[in-house]
């Protein structure tokens, strides 16, 4: 084991010695040669770098020199421009100085001319004062007066133009508003007759209604308070009465009698009482429906009853209750458009004709009786005034009262709302115009608004303003005494004076 180890160590030593020998004999000379060659290459590279740096420096120097030459050339050109500008400025300064000198001279000339003109004006003023014999203050006042008159005429013409345009615009807007309101509030009407016609199942029923020696018909007329007309009209009888509620009650009683078949005085009284209860219910229902349609809550029971009675009244075939509802809607819509009190307008519109339902114990125009009836029930003053003034028996005291008047006119005058026999209508209008033309000083007259207004154009050289006022009163009194007409007729007298001149 030790021999082996020794052999191994001896081998390692021999190998190391051999390695050093090889290095000394072969690698060392080669290494020296390599080092000498590397030093030479490094020196060459250094020289090449120095040469390249020198070339770059030379190139940069040439570039800088070129830039300096360009800048020097630019500076030379700028110096030349500055020199030329200085010369121009000097020349301009000389021109300005010359103009200033000329202006000074001109100012002196103008001042002298102004002084001469003032002296001339003073001389002219003195001469004018001497010729016109007026002081300067008097002449100034005269000129100002002429100017004031001229501009006053211009202002008046302009004011008329503006007023005309404003009136036209207002009329257009008013018409549009009224048309819109009418379109939203219109109520359909069914033409109703003032007489009640009852159809009979057969001609034999006429004899049964008359009864033995007229006993049944006398009992019927006595109990119901109507006139029963039985003529040659086949299978029909006519009930005539000025009271529409009583007429409707009689109609229902007669219908029930024909259905029942037992027609005698006792049965007539019994069925008439039932008909009265039925009519009372119909009246109440009609009044409540009208208040609901017009959207007017809180009406007293008496008012509801009276409004329901209008269901059986007509004015030129226009149902008065439907007319009242339409007036309420129209007045409410107009009030809403104009920013007025809608509640007062629609309440007064609904109640404006309530006086037509009152009995004969209420004397006077229906507008005033209706107002007093509502006052007794504690109605508000604004509503009372609108009801009483809707035919101008009293002066309208609020804008809402005027709206009720307008709505009433629209409802009554619109096409299809009312009808009248054409022949009677034309005769009444012709009679109105003939009566108006019979007065002295009347040039011409027109019946307008379906005969509700008569307009008289008088001759201004014959009648003065006071006489025109008296004429309106006289015509109204003569119409009252000589003519029969429904409602009221307004008399309007127009006296127009015209002045004409010609501009040449």
C-alpha cells in the first residue's frame, strides 16, 4: 500500500516537472511574440484615432467659419435696411412737420371765418328782429311751437297705427281664444217642442180619455192643471200648458193611465200623484247631473231642484238646462285662458238662468229674480252680481260677470243652438228696422244679433250728441209699447263726424 502511494506521488511529481519543462521550452517564447504583436496593433489603432479626431476638428472649424460668413452677410443686409428706413423716417418727419404747419395756418383761417360768420349772424338777427318785430325769445317760442305741432301730428299718426295694429292683434287672439273655448265646451242640443204630444195606441183611446159626457177629460184637466187638446189628429192628443213641469207631469200621468187601462177620476188622481213623485225625482236627477257636468259642487238642495226644473224649459228650442251647463263651461274656459277666477265664473254661468225656473210669485226680469233667490240662500256677492248682470239689468261688477255675459251670448248665438220660424224672424227684424227708420234724423238702421240689438246711424248735422241720447231712449220706449219680442233689445245710436282735407 505504501509502495503504491509512493509510486503515485512519484508519478505526479514527474508529470509536474514535465509540464514546467514544456512551458519553459515552447510556451514562453510564443507568449513573448504574441505580446510584441499586440503592442504594435494597439499603437496603430491609437494613431488612427488621433488622425480621425484631427479630421473631425478640421471639418467642424470649416462649418463654423461658413456660418460666421453667412451671419456677417445677413448683418450687412440688415444694416442696409435700417439705413434706408432711417432715411424714410426722416423724410416722413419732414412731411408731417409741413402738414402741421399747414394745419396751423388753416386753423387760423377757419377761426377768422368763424368770427366773420358770427358777426354776420348777429347782423342777420338784428335785421330779422327789425323786420319781424320779434325778440329772439319770441321767435324761439314760435319755432318751437311749430316743431311741437308737427311732431304732435306725427306722434298721433304713429299712435293710431300702433293702436290699429294692437287692436287687430287683440281681436285675432280673442277670436282664437273664443274658438278654442267653444270647441272644448260645445254641448249638443236636441230640438224640443213647447207642446207635449202623446201618441195613442188607437183612436178608441180618445173616447176613453174623454169619458162619458167629458167626465174623464174634465177631471184630468182639473187635477193636472193643463189643457188636453183632442182634435182630428189621428192617434194623438196634445197637452198644452205654460208650466213645463206641470206639462211633463200630465204627460207621464196620461201615459200611465193608458198603460193601466182604468181611466176614471179616482184613478187619474192616483196616477197623477205617482207622476208628481216621478217628475220630482227626474228634476232632482237632472239638477244633480247638470251640477256634475258643470263641475260645480256644493249647491243647496233648493238650487238643485230649481236647476232641474230648467230641464223642462226651452228658449227657441234650446234646452235651458243644457244651455246653462254650456255657459258654465264656456265661462270657466275663458276665465282659465284669461287668468280670472274659474270657480266664480263657472258657478255663475251655471246659475245665471235660474230665475226662469221660479214661479209667478217672483215678479221681474229672470236675471234679477234669480239673483234675489240666490241671495236668500246665502250665495256669494260675486256670483250674485254675475247672475243679475247677464242681461245688463245691473252693471257688471267684476270681470267674471263679463265672462258670463260673453258665454251666454256665444251659447245662444252659435249656429244650431236656437231656431225660430224663418218667416217670423224676418218679419221681426224688418219691423225693428222700419220702426227705427221712422224717427227723424236717422240715416239708416240695422237689426243685428238675431234681433237683440238695433244700431241706428244718425245724421250728425241734424242731431247732436244729446239728441242722439234722447233718440235711443225714444226708440226703446216705442219698441216696448208697439212690439212683442223675447228677451231684451239693445238700442245703439251711432253719430259720426268726418273731417276731410286735401294735401296739395
